[in-house]
C-alpha cells in the first residue's frame, strides 16, 4: 500500500504515459475493463469499481492491453498476492482477488457461457465448491532453463508475456513437497553435466509418494545419476527420466517404479496412477467433485451407468458402490487396464472398462447396445460434440457432465436440450485451480 492509501504495483512499463480510469468490468482471466479515449483497455489485475493508474503495454486496432501501476481506490475484493513473483509468472492470474471473488467470477463465467452459447439458464445454480487455496497442485509441468547471466538453472512456470522461465525459488500453489523445493531443484539441475539439456519437469504427487520426471535431451553421465540418486534419498522425492516420448519415462537405473496412488476415502476407493497419467490436480476438490457427481446422478442398484472418458476410474469406481453396473469407456487400452486393476484393488466387481475412440463413428456404433439409465462424462477441453448423438439415442434419465471448459460445456448442453429433449436441471463451478482463471464446472441434464 502506497501513500494516500493507494495500492502500488511494480510496473514493467515504466516511462510510458501514465493514464487513469475507472474499471467497469472484469474478464475471466482477471483483467479489468477500462474505457479510455473512446477505446477499450484491458488492464491486468484491475477489479470492477476501482480507479486505477495504468500504462499501455500493447496497442491493437480494437483494444489496448495495459499494466496496472497503482490503484487509487481499491476494491474490497482486493487482497495482497502471496507470491513474490505474481504478475510476472504466468502460473496464476487471480491472486489479487479474494477467494470468494474468484469463485464469483468463475460462476459468472459459467452462467454467461451457458446463456450466450447454449441459450440456457440452469433451473438450479449449485453452490460453488471451494477447497485449499494454496499448496494444492499435485500435477504440473514446469519449465527449466540454464541462464548463464543468472548463473543457475531457473525452474518454474513461464513468464506471463514472455517465453522465459520465471526466476523464483518456491511456488505457493504447487504441493509443498515440490513447491518449497524449487531452489533445491535449481541447484541440483545446475550441478549436472546436462544442465542445459533439461527443458522441463513433470510433477506427480500421490498420497504417499511424489515423482519428479526430468525430460532429458542428452543422456546423463554416471556422476549425474549418482547425484540424482543422492538427492532422491535426501528429499524423499522419486526421480524419473524421460529421454524420448512418454513411453520412455522410467525411474533411475536399478530403481523400482514408484507406487503412486490417491484414496477417495468416502467411497473406499484407491486409484493407482503412473507419473504421466491424467488426474485431477486438486485432491480435496476432486473428492468433493466425485461426491457431488454421484449425488446428482442418483444411481441405484437397478441402474446401469456409462462413464465416458473414464480415465483411471476416478468416477467409475465410486459410482459402482451405488449402481448395479458401471461401464467405463476410454481411448487408451493401457488406461482401461489400469482402471480395471484399480477396481480389483478396491474390491469392486460390477465395473468393467472398454476401449473406444469416442471421436470415431464405428466405436460409437459399438456402444449403442449399452442403453444406460445414467451417463457421466468428463471430456477434454474440446468437449463431447462427437458423442451427443449417441447420448440422444440412449435417452438416459440423467446425464452429469463434468467440464474443464465452460464454452464447450455450454455448446454441448445447448444441443442436448434443443435437439435431444433434455433440460438443464443444475449447473455450478468448483475451484479446482485457485488463483488461476481455470474454470471447472458440473452440470446435470435430465430427460424431459
């Protein structure tokens, strides 16, 4: 906080003309909207209702992009960012907003998309779900780069407007087992003979074990392997190496594979996974998401549930505790095998998993005969456009759609309602990625 109660910001645009304006709206990515000299200006980290000083960073034909310099009248929703590199690091964009304001912004984003794209309003807006705001991220991809001018390897997310790796020693959103060790990792990688040949690291944290996978563009020397082995023993973090494609990911020579897993305690399910597998990044929110999906689907012993894009069984296996039968469908055969193993691990016998490319007509035709009474789907960001016709022919009583992109959810829900006789009974968001603009949402569609 500066003089006269102003909120001071470290500006990267010093020397350019200083402008002042009132913020009239806020975008989902945390930028504020200011009207200046008849033109729209997007000001980073500015909040609706604030009077802000800013400098234009980039001019475009229809709008300008600007950096915040100071806030003359801060919003009550403004908080002090916890991270020292916030504003430069591209990992977060909402640390300046209170947790409640972040959720409200994401809820509005979902509802705006449903109305604008899907021409829909949910009959019920579900209460937004919140969990830990810091130290929650158990899956991440970090960049690494040897920077001679700084005399060390930088490890972290890339900068917001540049391809450079952010210079930081810790990350507040990463799981503490990794986020508090970025300085150690910088020193470790800098000591290797291939310090300039490690462009990225993959983070995977289970309930008991954490793995750091190093992408290597040159083979490490024997001395490098020993250094990595020593650091692994001292830190308790397992080191993997990936010299080529995903299939080359493996522990250090002579080491056993890490036993990564997480438990969904409410449903007595344990999910084992490999370091490269997709899992929801926020363990606490994932548990709440699974429980909410099961509640909305309301499956009983007489119901057959199909879980499309089922992955490792994150939803399938808890659903099997209540449903008569669960069929999971996933593209990768290996994921289906691991999901089946997870079912066996949890003592579940009424779930089976089939391989199918849900983008292909022949695979969809092969699923026609399933005729489920309930469907759950958790598609990628591109959505589920290819399976909507199949859903329409199945005519399941209830569909729960979990989405990581509100735009494709709105598009698909709009078609299910306008073309296939469903109604949007409920929709809401959960803060799977606090401090970021990522919106995770869930919707319930019921057959008319």
